[in-house]
C-alpha cells in the first residue's frame, strides 16, 4: 500500500529546472518535487507520495497523520535507502 506521508519543508531549490524541496519526516530528510504545489514555502508542511509533494497541510494535520501512520507501522518507506542513479548522485 502506498501512502502520502506528511513532512516539513526545510529547503527549496531548483534541480534541472524543477522546483524541489528537502522535506523532513521526523529524523529523516528526503527530496521531493514541488511541481504540484509550487506555492509551498520553507516551513510549510506537505504530503509526499512517491517523491512528489501532492498537497499542503497545516502543522496539526501533519502531526496527527504522522502519528496515525506510526501507530499502524506504515512509515517503513522512510527507512528505504535512496536509490543512486547511473551518474552516482541521489535520485
């Protein structure tokens, strides 16, 4: 089952013409595309699904969702290793 996981945007940057973010999920930080939510700013909370921020949520909703996912042990995706592309950089 694939779920959108809430996280806090800690950095926004451009990568090959795409607006990207570093998103913090508890103690884990991953990159996500902001193509679907370009109005996102540092400090906002977003729901991330397969590397794309799909919507913004407020801090309280993000907290409740994260806690519910933790209760059902559905945060394993965050523990998966980052796949390296052929050039050797994170994808």
